[in-house]
C-alpha cells in the first residue's frame, strides 16, 4: 500500500529563513509526486508536481522540490520564506499507472514570523 | 474559469441525522474525486468518478456513505445516518481526462457531527 510521511508537523521560521520540508513515500511502482498548499481560509492549491525528467522541479512562489529516487524522498524547499508563506503544506503521490487517486501525508503547518 | 465549488461550507448535525454534500467540478472535467480529512490525520481518498460512473470507491468507509454523479456534472455525497467519527473536512477535486494526474481541489465542507 502507498503511504506518505511528512516528518514535521509544525515548523516556525522567521522571515528570510530558508525552508525545507521533508516528504518520504512508500510505493512499489512508479509514482507522480506533488506538493499542495492550503493558505488560511483557502482551498488546496498545487505548488508543484513531478512526473518524470529533471528531478529538481520548480513551482509557484519560489518553491522547488527535489525527487531523490534512492531515498524515496521529495523534499520541498524555499531559500527565503515570507510571512505570506504561512500555510499548511501537503505532500502527495499517485501511481503513474492504474488508479490515480492521491495519497497524502499528514501535512506540515508552517508559521512564518515577521 | 470557475474553480471547484462545494456546498455547504460548514455543516453541524446530530448523530443519526442525514447530511448531503455537493460538489461542482470545473466545467469539462470528467474526473471527480472525493477525499476526507479527519482532524489531525491525512487527507484520505474516498472515491473517484469518471463522468457518471464510479471508477474506484475503495476508500468509502462503509455503506452509510453514498455518492452519486447523475449526468456526469455535479456530485453529491450523502451520509446516512451520520456518526461522530464522520466529522471532518470533505474535499472534492476534479481533473481533465488528458491531464488526469493534476487534480484541482474545492474549498472543502467542514462537517461536525455532535
């Protein structure tokens, strides 16, 4: 069965600090990888996705993520966070073949202090 | 282009009552998914429609949950009778057939069963 682990439940950073949120997944086949974000009072939005090719993917708002196949990881990074990045971040995977429903991690709440 | 919409945004009901949640996907999206997040846990897949057909309902918790998508447009998810453990946020998502891996989420319906 597929599963996704997000190691940090709550991260608190000051503005301009660098961010790295961990995500590991467990699955026996080839997967697509996603990071979604939910800003306070808003719906889930897609930050970035990886299907194939360059394992370093860039998303919106300066976020990027690196797929490391040998570590089953897809960590999210941003060099310098802003107060407006305060949100909950979700890592998700789905299978490249067959059912394409998403499997999510438990989410990481990021609080950025001005 | 309008996004995925869900109604109601919040619902508070008593144990044993019935609640019906509605999801309107993005126009032209044949794939429609229901997910649920119980407090503190991960977002979990419930079921997937392709047009009006149930493609995968492996995530439905039990037979108190009934989902329909008559006509292949909007979908409803009925919980009857509701139990305390059904409390959570119910998300709907939709995607196109040609880019089905990328799912767009609605704002969710927050359900509280007392």
